C-alpha cells in the first residue's frame, strides 16, 4: 500500500480525470485513483501496552518524564506507513512523511497512597506539549484511579518521537500500575 494524502488525490483527480469530452479517462486511471482513495482512508493503528500484570512500586519523580520499562507489548496494523514502536522507551516514532495528522489516547490505571496527585502529559519530539494533559488524585475511599488522555497532532515532523509522561507534582514517589496503553492512529489528511 502506498498511502497518499487526500489533498494529493484531489490534485490527481483534477489532472488525470478531465471532463472526458474527448475520451481521455481510461479504466486504469479510474482504478488507480480509487485504489489511492481506499488506501488513504485505511486507519492504521499502532499501540504499546502492558500485559505482564501490575508494575508495583513504579517510581516517578516530581518532573515530567517518559515511562520506560512499563510497556511490554505492541501492535502495528499495516505498519503505520513506517511508524515504529519502542516498547522499552515507552514511545512511538511517527512515519517518515512530514505533515501528517495523528490521534490517539493514553490510558493508565494505577493505585497509590491516599491523596497522591498524579499528572499525565505527552512528549512530542522531546518537548512536553502544553496542549495535552490530565491530572488525578487518589481519593481516600478508593485507591485505584484511571487517567484517560486523548491527544491529537495536527502537523507532524518526519520521524517524530512521541510518548506519554507521568509525574507526581508533590514530590517523588511510587505508584502501582495496573494497566497502561498508548495508542496512535494516522489520519488521511495533510497539513503542509
């Protein structure tokens, strides 16, 4: 599959499919454009997650940091046009074509001491994004908390590395992670 942006397909239709008043459009042209349309709208998915049971005593600091050694499995559908996962680092590297749009979610369920404040965010190219974040506090009545953080990248850089971050703003400590998943899917549009 050779994915094209929908913008590219629009230009392809304009140049290769005139009004056909002189019989220039062939079945091969129509077939090629239709195949490009289908390929561009297939929503490829990549995600990393944990299968090995709870990660007890997972250390976190008071500053935002990636989640190394927390994920232990991955899934890639149609190889995301070059997107790769780094399970140990807890990151996904986006495709080599710049300008694409991506979306996804970060979900984590954890336990901690009562009143533990936890914040989550998204590193994009090594920088903590001010746009995507979530926070939670472990309540006195229940020790298990789930954070769900949707995210969206409007215009990617080629081979951009993204990854979720988690930190304890009130000071370093540990949490027990019950489940964690970080997903990424490609959108069929281009923002040059």
